[in-house]
C-alpha cells in the first residue's frame, strides 16, 4: 500500500436532525423520566453521546447526571461541612440570579418587585378568607 488513502466505510449513515427535534429530545431528557439510552432508543438517535452533546448545547441539565461529591471523607463531620459548603455556594448563585432578575424587571418595566419593608407589612396584615 504505497501512499494510498484508505476510505473507512461507516456501517450507519450520518443523520442530520433539526434544531426543533434536538430541543424536544433535550426537553424530554430534562424531565428525568427516561435515561439517555432510553431517550436514544425512543427517538431512534444514532450515536451514544448525541443526547449528552445536545443537552450541553441546548440546556444546562447535562451536569445533573454526572454530579458527584467525590469519594466520601472518613470523618463524617468534615463530609457534612463539605456538603453544606457546596449547598451554600449553590444557594448564593440562586440568590444572585434572583437579584439580577429583580434588577432587570425594575430597569425594564419600572416595577420594584421587592420594596424594603414589604415582607414585614404583608405579615402584619390581617388574613382574609375568600368570599368574606
């Protein structure tokens, strides 16, 4: 074989999927009712990593399946602290996202969703039942 190019033949043809189809698959996968393999078989998707690749592209759910806290620590207290620190970081990100959303609503629509003191005022208001 002197400098001949060898063409590899694929067993299955390359399929092209529409953006809408990919998003529907990712949405179905995101519901968590079926595994990647079950989704792949349900929709007849070739390639074992397609669903994960589409999930990375069209969603932020791809990390859910591979979440691992690593090897558990021998000291239960240290493990608990590590887990709580992770939860605190996640909650801080959520709070930052909500604060950013509230700022956007205020800037775009002129609505101050969380006015200072509103929570205290609503707690002190008497509760009424519907139809009274």
